[in-house]
């Protein structure tokens, strides 16, 4: 948890130096971590680059729940969202 807090704090400070359009940037309170096999790295990069368009078609919350259920991961929604 401490590592994620440090990464979020330092990356938030860094991105705010990248221009006035980022001055109000902030991370959401929570975080999630997922592993990705090496063969899927390029697919993940493509997803990240196109996520704004992708989330116009599928809401982020729906996508996360779908992923958790697809991989049979037990969850309680009260702990998934801020």
C-alpha cells in the first residue's frame, strides 16, 4: 500500500509540471493491481492509448466487474469503488 501511495504522490507531482492542462490532475483514492503476461504487453499498451474511446462504449465500472467475474475473482463492491 505504501509503495502505491508513493508512486501516486510522485507521479501526480511530476505530471503537474507537464503543462497548465495538468495543474488540476489527481488520482482517485483507491487503486487496483493486475498482472499481465509478457505476451499481452502490446495489447495492454494499445488499450491504454485507446481507453478514452473504449470507455465511451463500455463504462469503466462495468469493465472491471466483467473482468473480475471472467477470472472468477471474489469481490465485494463496497471495497471496489471509492
